[in-house]
């Protein structure tokens, strides 16, 4: 796995593979591209083409300049795809990344997308949940005295607590700063993206869109997903971060109709 680099537009992008086909991996809200690391060996082994995994704007090692709405994220990803010059593009998105993938696939931003595979997308939001997210977007970034405290916070906000080893490189990628001023590598304003209804956004995709989620994912149910994708499926025994918990199941879902 290429450790990645920052593009001229301020997005950090990890990449690998070769060939014309392009697989774009989009992480969820609060995370970064390192969450794909358990799935990358499967991709490298069986994907006939290139892959890229960016840190979305305001996340991880990418720049922190708003706005952070779905349209802005989609424009960022569309620009990345344009620079890759591929005629065969598939996007895989987790959680918020799945919504962004659907918006890119509208075609409004230029690139043509052949297919979207999205999992763990929270479709129904209550007014209270939206209010809490917008409140989080208004809070200043919190500084921590130690790296361990900042890592613990990152793992909680990304939903990776109890899954990712706090001493691992993947955990460290979620933290920035230095002694006495450690920060989660996340601009709190990214939570301001929450609000627009998700189901209509998913339905805007101009390419086939497939949905899935972990059977233990508290964010979305099979019934909710099947309002959009009647063939939506569950990953047995997995939770919200199925790409970390059950990468083989997720990869099997991704390649189900794309190889």
C-alpha cells in the first residue's frame, strides 16, 4: 500500500494498483483513509486496476478549509477522478462516504461512474440527531495533554473504539499536534454536513447503486436500505465499520457484479 501524498488541492490520497480501471474508496464521517487497510490486501490481490483512497476534506491528513457539505466533498472527489483519467470508475463508500459517492455518480460534477457500492449509510436521521451534529460542528477543536487521550477520542468519534489497536499506525493517523496540544485530526465543522435528507440523495445516483450494512450496525436497517435498493444485503456479525471487522464480506459485496 502506497503511504500516499497530498495533492495540489489539499487532499491526502493513498493509492495502489495499475491499469485503466479505477476503484475509489471513500471513508465515513470522522475517519480517514487508513480505515481501508484491512481490505487493501484483498483489493491488491484481485482488483484488476488502480485504487485511490483519499482523506476527505477536513479529515486526517487533508486540508481543513470549508465548506464541508456533500456537494463540496463530491466536487473534490470528482476532481481526483478527472486527474486519474480512467474510463471505468467504481466508487465504494462507507457511511457518509456512500452518500458522497452517490452525489458524484449524479454526473453533475463531470466524471462518469459505472457503479457505486455503499455500506453503513445512515438513511434516517431524527431532528435530535441532526441538532447534535450541528452542535458538534460549532464546538472548537479540543486539545489533549497526551497522544493517548487524543487517540482515544479519535477512536470514539470514528466508531473504531474496541476495533483498532490504540498503539497502531491506523490509530495514530487520526491524531495531529504535539506535546500538550494533541488534537483529533478532524475539523469539527465537518459535522455540519449532516442535515439534508439522505434517501433522495442516494436516489440521485446516475449509476447503479448497491447498499449493504453490518447485521449489527445500529445506524441503518435492512428495511431502510431496501427502500432504495431492493437487493440490499447484510454482513453477518459485523457492525458499522464492516470494512474493518469483516473485510472479506465487504470485498465480496463490492466485486459481486463488478469483476
